């Protein structure tokens, strides 16, 4: 997140990927931990040493799952990976995080074998016209962007 001059938060980057065939068989908790591990590894250079940060999840039980005495060996390995980072996990319902929720439901990420495995996007909100205008104005006045 980046803060503008009025203190509003703006997402700088969204990232998603398709699950590999074996990963599709993971329990839900493991899939959520895998997503966190992937994101932390992807943005490692920005996050290490940057001070505390927040990871938002729409999986409320994730906070308690990692504290369970009965975790899988896979989850134990992944939790040891998280030790390097200074972060906390906060629950944010999918309906309040529309863009990220939509990314996790991309139709092209659905399984190819059966319609039951397909997930579609139910709703996507478009950026406001003022945001689009702000991006265009900023892009037009950015010297680095003119060289692209």
C-alpha cells in the first residue's frame, strides 16, 4: 500500500498465480499459508527490514490454524519461513476486498477437468473515474513514464 497526500491507501501491486495440480489437493488452511508464503517470497526484497507490515486474509480461521499443535509437516516448514518477516495477519472479509477476491476467482485459474471445479467471478468493481483521471494525470507528468 502506498499513501497519497491525503492519507488514503492505494494498492501498488496485485499478484496471483494458478495452483499447481498437486497444490489443488491441499487442505484449505495449507492453501492459505501457501498463498502467504508465495506473496512474502515474491516481495521479499521490499518486505525484509521494512518494519512491521500487515497481511490481510479472507480466511478467518487462519489465525488459529497456525497456532494449532496438530499442523502438517508442510505447514511447519512454511511457518519457519515466516520467521524472517515482521508481520501480523488480519482478517478482512472477501466482500470488503473485492479486487483481491476477484483475483482469487479468475475463471482461467479454475480446474480444467470438471465444471464443479470451475470458479467464476461473481462481481468486480471498476475503478472510479477520478482514480483513472488521477493515474492518467500522474502518468503524463512523470518523466520516467515518458521513456516507456
